[in-house]
C-alpha cells in the first residue's frame, strides 16, 4: 500500500555539491579550469597525503596552517585516498590530457611566438586542443590564446559524470577546509551520483516549505534501497516556520552573513552573493537562514567568481525559486576568467543574465547597475567581476564586495554618473591570500615567492575604503564580506583576532565615519534595517 504521509526536508540537512568527491565551486564546472584544478590541486594534495599522512594530520591541527594544502583526515584513511585517486585518474583521463595540452600550448607560445604571424603555429597546437582555441597577440606582441569555452562544454572535456551530491545532517558549523579535503565515505553521509542539473534537487529543496512523499523524492533522486534508512532520517513531520513576506511601504535590508544581503520591498526581492547558513541546531551566533528568504527571489546578483561568493551549496537548493540570475559579463575566453553564465547554465539555472559595466537592468521602481570592480584578483586580467548599484526610487545601495580601490579617480568618474549613495557595503579583508593560493593551479610556471606574496587577493584597507566614503558620501557604511561568521570558516579559512590587519583597518574606517556623522558598523551574524523611500531615513535597527 502506497505511503501517503507528507514530510518536510529537515532545515539542517546539507545538499553538498561534489566533483570527484571534492567540494564543487565554479572552477570545477568550467572544463579548462576544472582540468587544471584536478591535476594541480586535487591530485597533488592526494599524492602528498598518501606519501606523508602524518604531516597532514598534524598540519590541520595547527591554526597557522588553516587554509593550506593539507587533507583533514587521520593517517588511517590512506587506502581510501588511494582508491579515490585511482578513480579520478580513470574517470578524468580527458581532463588530465586537457591539462597537459594547456601546458604544452603555453610553452609553444612562449618559445615560438616572437611577433611574427601566429597562423603557422596552429598546426603545432596539441591535437586535442585544435578547434577549441584561438591564438592571439596583445598590442605589445605578447602571445596568448583564448578558449571557445561554449564548445568545451559540448566536448568530452565537460565532466558532468563526475558530479554528485552528498546529503548529511549538520549539528554545528564545523567542517574541514573545502579546497583541500575531499568527501570520503562516511556512514552519516549519503552520496548520490546525480549531476547538478538534476530536477530531483529542486524537488528535495521545495520540501523545506512544502511537504511531500519521501518515497517519491527518493525514486526521483535514485536513492538505493540500502540507502533508504539513512535517507529517511533527513525528513521530519514538523513544519518549519513560515516565511513572513515583507508587505510594508519601505525597503527592508537583511544581512545574512559574509557578502549576502537581501533587499526587499513589497514588490521585489534582490539577493546579493547568496551564502546561507542552516538552522535547526544550537548556534553560537544569531543568524538568518533560508526560512528568512522569500518563496520567490526576483533577482540574485553575483559579484565575482570566487568560492565564497558563488556558493553552489546555497545556490542549488535556491535554484527553484530564483527568477533571474545576474552575473558579470566576460567573453575573454582566458583560462583564469571562465564564463559564470556558462557555468550556471550548465548546471540547470534558467534566465542567467550577464551585466556589463554601467549597464542597467530596470524594473518597477528599481534599477540595478553593474559597476567596475578592480583589484582582489592578484593583478590577473579577469573581467567576470562586478560591483552593483541598486536604486529603489530615490534610495540607493552600493555593493562594492571585495573590490580594492586601485585608483580613486575611477570612482570619481562613476560618481559623476550615479551620484551619492545612501548605503555603502564594502569588504575589507585587506591582507588577502597570495596569488598562488587560488590561482596557482592555473599557472604553467611557478611564480617566485616575492612576487607571489605581493599579488594578493585583498580588498580595501582603511585608506582605500575611506576614499569611497569621501566620494559617495553615504549616510551609512557597512563593512561586510569579512568571512568572520563560524559557518564561513570551511570556505574562507579565516580566523581574526583584534590584532588582525583587517580588524584594525576596518575599525579605523568605522571610527572615521563616526567622526563624520556617518552610521558605520562591521556586520556580523545578522542585521535588519528598514528604510523609507521618500525620507531615506533609517527607521528600524534590529
């Protein structure tokens, strides 16, 4: 007899996206960056662990090593890591060949492209890359190449079969650093070999609000009989708190942690850089979660292509409720600058819209404008990054994200176009990791330590942040995107003290703003504000 009972998906069950059992981010979606990460990050870390597991076990216990290339497993997991490595070598043979070919092409251009026509070199392009790249010079005769990235997604190099989902119930915010530790077998974790565009993910996610049949969703997801006992523990008959739609005549801003901001009016909802924590367990920090998100999100804005700003673990469960996904434009075809739009489209997102600098998207009484984003990318030529100006009637918000003000006059030019803003959000993680931490696996030649340390993934310091305050004259200035919340540690590897440079610099900015009569705060955990359209005055602070 068919079971007709209805259940809710528990609020603290994580839907974890994996590629080859490694935590998935956009550089593991785009075929070329995925190939380089598999070879130069995953395989190297696994080889290191296999050779010296005790060093890894000790390193992850040292706070100074947080975020380093050390696998967070005890020495007894060596055989499992060996098995995973063997599986990757077999499944990702095409990606490994692609990585080798990229390195060979790079060396070809360095040795033979000296200013003469590049046309004869097409015959020497590695066989598997022929038809997927264009050879180019810049105006100073420096050679390079660009991918026809959309063709790579329609080639054997797009490894959709390596995508999977892990489900587990979390009772705290503690997890190993995601870029250095794969998801090995765990009796409390259910792994499903389904791609990220699988419709069952949407069905499962809807069950947080709308109860359904466990058996029906299990069948859609392909849950095996031997997995059903664990799968059933992820559901409850207890209804979750209902979302209270904002119906007032003002604009409501909610800070949900890191760079995630929700702007709502009674007519529209805009979510910036979604990264949502879980609820249903005791937490040391008060925070909003997905019960505080609208049933329909009109616009999601993505500022840039880093793993703490495009969080697939958050975005995949929200996919069914996102109407429009706004991402920075890029058509560069450069290895370090993959298309965010193509990545999202490949994993099942609809209506992905690219926005260029000073381009506007208008609807109702609201306008979203893309603005230049400089710095924080270690001086690499990357276009897939955007700040956002959001105007609701006469009320304006400026989201600078991790942008580092390299030249204040850029923002003076922008100010002449957009004018003053009411609320400024800026990131001030001003120390930043070196170039090699995130992009080293894309480089075909090692960079010397001095240069590597000088090229940082750093946001504004107080001097640069205050230049924005002086230019845009905000009534309120908020430091965000600091990676401070405990649920961020697994993806940001950040732990601050009062002596940390980012804390010292952001305190300096906050104090300076206070001296000027500007409301200023470093956001942490949660924050809610209400703004009046007409008077543009802050009315409520929670």
